[in-house]
C-alpha cells in the first residue's frame, strides 16, 4: 500500500487532529504533494474551522494568526466561499459589516461565527439584527479604544443596531435566538436601554466584555442582579470591567454559578485594584464542595489576596490559571500545601510568578497529584527587538487556490483556553 493509499484510509477525525497542528500555508503545501493528497486535504470539513479574517491596523480577530484576507480577496469574497475548500467554512472575519457582506453571508448559512470591527452606519438595524441572531458566535471588536481622558466622550456609534440586536435575541414568541457567545471590545452600551441590554445578555451562554467603558455602573449592577435571579450564562470573561459599585457578595453569588470565569484584577496597586481583589476574595471564600464553578483564570496582580482564602478557593476548583499574578511566597506555600492535603484540582498554572522558584520540592509533589501543573519562571529579555514573525512578504500571498497562501502561527495570549467550547468549529 503506497503512502497516498494509507492517507486515504485515515478517518476524518485523525486527519482533523493533524490539521489542528498546521497553519494555513502548511495546509496549502500539502495539496501540492500529489493528486491523492490533494483529494484528501481539500476536504471542506478540514477547512471549516479556519478563521477567514484580516489583520490590518484596525482589525485583530481572536484567530487572526491563521491567515489574512487581502483587499483584493475581500472584493472576491463570494467566489472564495463558493470554492470546494471553503464551502463548509464556519468562521469569517471582516473589517466592516455592510450591505454587501450581509448579502454574501446570507448565501452561506454554514457560517456560524462572525467577527467584525465596524458596522456601516447606513446598515438597516433590522437586517443587522436578523442576520446576527441566526449565528452562534459574534465578535464585535469596535474601533481602537479611547484614552481615559476621552471617557466622557465615549458614545455608542451603533446604538440603534445594537438595541435591535438585543431586542431580537428574544422574539415576540419568546423563542431565544441561536446566539450562544458574544465578544465585545471597544464597544459602548451606555446609550442602550438597561432592561433591553440585561435581558439580551442573559440569553447567552458565554460573554466576553473587554473594554472598561462597555457598560455603565447602573447597567453593570442591573446585570449582576438579573444574573443572580436567572441566567443562561455559563462563562464570563471581562477586562477592566468597573465592578467597584457592585456588592462583592453579589459578584461571588453570580460567578459561583458559572462554569468558567476570567477575572481581571488589574495591574496597579491602588484603591480600585484593592476593591477588585476584595471581590476576588469574596468569590474564593464562597466556594465550597457544591460550587458549579470549575475553571478560574485571573489576570493582573493579586499579591494582597489573603493566602488562606486563596488556597481554600483554588482547591475547590478543577482548573485554575494564576500565571503572572505576582503571587507572594506565603500565597504559593499555602496554596501548594492545601493542594497536597485536599484538592479537586486537575490543572494548575502558577507559572511566571518569580517566588515559585523557592518551592521546587513542593511543586514536584503537587505534580504527582494534579494532572497538569505549570510552574516555570522565565526571565525574559525585552531588549531584543528582533521580530521572529516576519510577515513582510505576506502581500505576495492571496487566495490563489493553485498554490500556497499566507502565513499562520499559534498564539495564546498567555492563558490556556483549551477547554473552551468552540461554537463554530464542530467539524
């Protein structure tokens, strides 16, 4: 049996696993090996999970490293989607959502995840809402964030369209939309009716708010109050979210009902950050054997969190990421000691905390008990300004389907999300 025949006999699941380790250019290279390989690797189901997106100055979708759409490709998007290779494509990233792209997306119902930066102001709000509620995942990155000095001028440019979206997420018959995940960055909800906003967000399963000015203090309080009563949310991620006026007990109650929480504790030592850590303490303190929360990822510095509370809470969970959180020696010591005594942990990341170097023996013992433990500390030299990811030749590549295209690489932003449900990539 020749190599081509062996490859043809592999089940799709194995091929898809192999594909997960390859970038776009590598995949295109496989098509050039032989006719047999081309037949195998051009299977649309092996390409369905690629993020067909752009990474220009104002566009940075979550998976932009897969490959890029050049302006000439955007103009030819419909023809690209009609090719065999991309006929089952599920993820699409575009710089602006307008009538032209709306029409293209409508013709390709396989697309389940849409990423975009801007919405054309002339786009009909009802058309906008009708399309988005038919999808499963939406990532609206917005324009580049404003400086703090501009916060008072931060206005909602797409108020009518976003309001229509949240209203449409629960139609007149009370049937919920298909949307399971929303990601917003540099978006502003301050002008949207509080009740409409809160009702819409609580229809989701996963929510990511990555901008400090996305919600007002009133909207944030109403959101947590509604979540405490009833919500479909299971995963929450926030960055620079102002929780100062929200009762820590309420935050602990809501987060304790989630399956996964990504908590931003901030990077500076001031009164507001101490308040964030007080809320984190309340969350950790409230965790018990019956908690629904399984995965906690913390960003920022938490060195002032009580070591006993930290050790108790972390060991009530299954997966915890405390990488680069400035853990003190006392916090690390008590955390590891508690893990050795009694713990639910299956995954623990305390890497890039300098003090972890003082506990090599304890870390070794914990590794015998916990399936995955990350506890390395590497001193990085930032003086080297060389760029290992040189994309200077990317303009030479486009979606010419007779040859290889553009570059791609793997990048995880410093946190592990391998257990995340990928709503758009179930090929």
